[in-house]
């Protein structure tokens, strides 16, 4: 992938990364730790009559999803840095720019992704 195109995707990925980190910080109430937020959610669930385990599990799942999203963004940024961004990790073919615009963290071409799923 040529430099101006990968620069565009790099800017998009960095923007998504910043937005994700800001969203995580806001969800955690600013600079509070994950442990503090989890404890507050458990206490709130108890106070509201909800099952604490369900509330805690939901928070854990959301945290896992966001962690995976952050890992995918960082992996895509690393592929840009090493020059392999836009190439399918499975077959080596170029991933169409339209797919990368829709999913900038895409690791596979459409055919290989379909086989993987």
C-alpha cells in the first residue's frame, strides 16, 4: 500500500484509538481504576435490586470487547509501521481499500474472512 493511502488509514486508526480511550475513561468515571468502577457497579446493582453478578458480568464483557478493539487498532498500526497493512494475513492478497475504509482493522480479505468465520 502506498504511503499517502496508509497515512490516511493511520490517521483514522489513531483517531479511533483516541476516541476509544476517551470512551473508556468516561465509562470509568474519569481516572478511576477498573476495580473501583466494578465495585461501584456491584454496589449499585445491589442497591437497585438487580443481581450483582449480571451487572458485573456485563461490565466485564464490555471491557473485554473494548480491550479487543484496542488490540486490533494497535495491531493495525503495527502493520502500517512494518509495511504489511492492507495485505491479507492469510493469503497475502491486497485487501480492497473499500473494506479497509469500512473496517480499518481488517486483517483478511473478504474471502479469507468468510472462511475464518
